C-alpha cells in the first residue's frame, strides 16, 4: 500500500512540474504577454500600497504605545495610592497603640515593671494591705477587715476596665470604618477614572476602525474599477489578436513569414514551419562526412597508439638488457674485490705468524738468567 502511495505521489509531483513548465513556456513564448523592461505602473502601485500600509502600521504602533503609557501611569497612580493608604493605616494603628495601649495600662505590667524593686515594700504592713495575696500566705480568706471595701473596689475596677475596653473597641471600629470608607472612596474614584479612560480609548479605537473601513472601501472601489478597465482592455486586445491572426500569414501556413530581417540564413522561431528537402539532404550529407572524418581520426589514433606501444616495448627491452649487463658487471667486480680481500687477509695472517715467531726467538732463556745470577754474586 505504501509503494502504491509513493508511486502516486511521484506521478502527481511529475505532473505538477510538467504543468508548471508548460505554464512557464506559455508565458515566455507568448509575444502578447511578454514585456520588455519593468512595469512602472505596477511598481508605483506597489510603492503606494506599501506607504499606506506603513503609515497605518505606524499609526497603530503609536496608538498602542500611547495606550501602554496611559496604562503604566494608571498602574503607578494606583500603586502609589495603595502605598499611601497602607502607610496611613499603619500610622493610625501606631498612634492608637501609643495613645490607648500603653504598657502601664496592662494588667500584667507589674510582672515586667522595671521600677518594681524601687516600688517594692515589706511583705505586709497591715491587714488591709492589698499586696497580701493568697500565694504570700500572709492573709487568708475571711481574715481581712476591709473585705467589703475590697470587693466593692474590685467590682468598680472590673467595671472601669470593661468600660475602657468597650470604648477602645468602639474607637478601633470607628477608625477601621473610617479607613474602609476612605479606601472605598479612593477605589471608586480610581475606577471612575479608569472607566473614563477606557471609554476614551474605545472611542479612539472606533474612530480608527471607521477610518480604516473607509480607506479599505475606497481601495476596494479603486481595485474593482481597475479590474474592470483591465478586463475591458484584455477583451479588446483579444479581439485585436483574433482579427490579426485571422487576417495574417500565421494560419495560412506561409513559409515566407519565417524569413528573418537579419538575413536569409536566419529564421523567426515562432513562425518557422520546418526545413526543406534540400536543407535536410545537406544536413544528412554533412553528418555522413562527419562520421567518415570521425572514423578516419579513430584509425589514425589507433595507428599512433600502436606505434607508441611498439616503441615502449623496445625501450623496455633495451632497458632490461642494460640492467642485466650492469648486474653482471657488478657481480664480476664484487667477485674480484672478494678475491683481493681474501689475498690481503692471507698475507695479514702470514705476517702476524712471522711477527709472533720473531718475538719468541728474542725472548731470554734459563742460561741467560743463570749467568746473570753468577755475576751478581
């Protein structure tokens, strides 16, 4: 299945290339469509369209850049307002803690009072000493004399603490509500400005779209008019061409119409109707002469190659004889040199033997040593 598909694809590709080649030939060899030089009107139209496109692109880029700048400004303004709101809230919280949440007002302040040792007094001064707690084992339940006053004081103190906590809570709620209202007001103002900016941008975008639509409509009308004019001109040219062909020599198969104005030996290719019998016979005769000349050249080349081969064989044979002669001379020379070396070696051995015998004959004997000893005594 894959091989069949591959064959079909190759056949389709070949057919496509053949059609493209036929279209190219029809464009090239069609004298009515073929033009010399450059189509200036088409180039001017392309340049004009390009300039219009660049102007529209530039206007769109500038509009986008302005929109981005406005958005950046709005974002910066929102971030700055948010930072200011957070700073104001933190400042209000710090002021509230500084004014209404002092360390001295806390219940457990006596546990971390830095002046506790300076304020400290003896363990017990009297029975109504408020410092005598249960953990101090200085006074037990029911043994103090100011029990009623103490209970009344504690209740009053609890009530004051409760009222103070309620006031603090109400103030905190009021501050939080004021901050929330301020934040909501600022957010509403920012949203209104943002909506106004978006409305203006939408109006500008609509204006640009309307202008673009009008421009496109005008361009479409111009293109339609130009196409109509081109169609009319093409129809007119076709009619003129048909009439010219009907009245001309092309369809009449006149062989004289192929004669070129540059000489009788040249023809116009798109009007040529073929060669005559004399021309064909001359071409065939020329081809036969070329074949005979080619055979003659091949024969000469074969003879030349045979001669070169023969000379090469003779040179190789002479060189081989010369090499054998040189080898024979080298062998004889080496043999003579070996004989001379053998004779010199024999003479050297004889000379060495003679020198050794001479040395032994001159060496002192025992009688000589005995005589030498008698003389010394």
